[in-house]
C-alpha cells in the first residue's frame, strides 16, 4: 500500500456555504447522514488502525490532515484530547515521523487557536479565492455574506504569530491573474496552492476548443517568475523541478485516504464531483483495517491503477511523463469511467509547453545536455487528435469503470 496520509473529516458541517463546494453544492448530499463531529470512539479506531497499518507496511512517515466541513467548528478540547491520545501512538512508533496540518476557511482563527497549533505543531492552511471581490462572490456564509474581511484577519494573525501563511485558492478565470497575485502579496502569504476546478467530462463548463485555464496560468506564471520576492506556488515549482530534474513532482495529487466524520473510509474528496455517493466504499474504520480499501473497486483504481493505467491517448502522448493524464477526477465520464484524457488536456499541453519553452530559453545548455526539446503546442494537439480513443478494448474499459454506489 502506498498511501501515507489520512484526511480526517473532524466536522461534517460548515459555517460557510460556498457556491462551488463539492461537499454541499455539487450534487453529493451524503453529508446529511453524517454526525456533526467525529466521536472519540472513531478517533480511537483511527489511531489504532493507523498504528497497525504503519507497523505492517513499515512506514517511516505519516501525516494527518484535519479537515471538514470546517474543522474549527470542533472544540479546542477535541484537538487537545486527540493529540494526547496521539502521544501514546508516537511512543510506540518512535522511529516514525508524523506531520499534522489543518485545512480551514480561516473565519474562526483567533489567538487561542494559534496557541493550539503551535503547541501541537499543526500547520494551518487557509482557503482564499484571491481578491475580496473574487472571494466574496463564492465564499459566503449561510446568509450570503462574503467572508473575505474575516479571513484576511485570520491570515494576518497567522502571519504575525506563526510567521507563515499557506493558502489554497481555486482558480477563477473571471478574475485577472495580476489582481489575484497582488492581493496575495498584500496578504503577505508564503505559499499559494492554486487548484484547477474539479469538473468531469459530464459537467465541464468551459469551451473545449479554448484554453481558458492554461491562458490564466500562463499569465500568472509570467508575473510570478519575474517577481524576485515571489511566494511559493506548488503547481509551478512542481513543473520546474520536473524540467530541471530536481524531483519527481508533477501535476498529480498524492495518494491519500479520507476518514469521514462517522468513520467511513473513502477515496479523495475531489471524486465527489463524479456524482452522489461516488467516494463511498462501504468500509468503516471501526470495523475495517485501512488497507481493506485495496479490495474495493474504487480503492483498486485509486491506489493501484492511478499512475499506471492511462487511456490510449495519454499513453501515446509525448507529455505523459510530466502530465500523467492530469488529475483523476478530470478524466471521468459516466460513459467511459476514467478511460479518458483529462478534460483539461488542451490546457495541460499549453501550460506545460509554456513552462518548458521558458526554461529552454533561459537555460539553453539544458536543452543540449538533457536533450529537452521545445514544445510546439499545435503540433502536439494535432497529433493527439489522430489517436483514436474510441478503440479501447472492452476488457481495458472494464478495468477503468468503477461501480457507482449510491448510498
Ligand atoms: S469553507 Fe470549504 S467546506 Fe465550507 S462551504 Fe466552503 S468549500 Fe465547503
Ligand atoms: S496532455 Fe492530454 S493526452 Fe497528454 S497525458 Fe495529459 S491529458 Fe493525456
């Protein structure tokens, strides 16, 4: 088993009601059956099963992400108790390095929360959509009021007390990259994880013949690379490392497991965009081992096939080592399961080409030494069009399809 990270859904409700939220507003309504907060019985099961998993697979590192809904809706006592229970686990697994982070909407952050993060070495990440206008368009409370002002306060406090602010931002192409960039500079953030919106082939809202996301990312990249005091942007750093042979990071997500508030073991949240109940496996941490997910159809696909089984077009694509077919959710269609190129294929070619060509221009010696060629976007797109993706054998299609359990 290759996962080494658990996302714990500590709270199943949220104090915000963002219009694009995959938990509440993208068709999956299973949260309504969840308890509001994770119980101590489930916490005990999580720690016990994690211990067994680490011992069985001899893991050296393991990370927990506190998530929700909004994880700060749970009490501070919840986290204090969790971390005290965790200490016993750490004593039994002294050689293992553990990491903790928490993904919050930032509205409730105050000095007491920051003291708790510091005490237990928990790294906070805050979701912000760039400018006040962009943020308040989507990230609203249950009365429709924008949350930017409160979040700005939370980020400033983090910066002051922890000297580090890490942000997750869903790309909104309606907003200008320069304005979004300037807004994050004003916030003095250190790290912004720009996220390509989660759509499948069934609900893709962009014009397929255009490259709206790539054009936006290219503009942002050019602003970022020219700024000598730039903050970190993982989507750019991953690609640069790849070209400079500094690491194996790519545009793909890492493999993680999710533990729902009631203990259900699931695959990543982004797959909720595939439909109601899609991430359900029928497993629960109270009765199952973590690795049991390997025997479910969804788990098999996610943990075994994700990087190895690509559709015909991706397998023939000259950019497949960098792109790896894009993210799993972006490949999905009701008709063919995950046996598709990314719905953002044209964007990925355009964006990867821009970054690679930039670096070849800056480091011509790399071009010669590493045999890295400039990319002609039109040439690749025309070549990809010649690959017939409809000829996949039935057997191959079968291996990509996932039983869509509607619970
Ligand atoms: S803050 Fe997160 S969980 Fe809450 S509504 Fe917004 S996207 Fe959903
Ligand atoms: S660029 Fe398109 S065809 Fe190539 S690997 Fe990525 S999604 Fe597949």
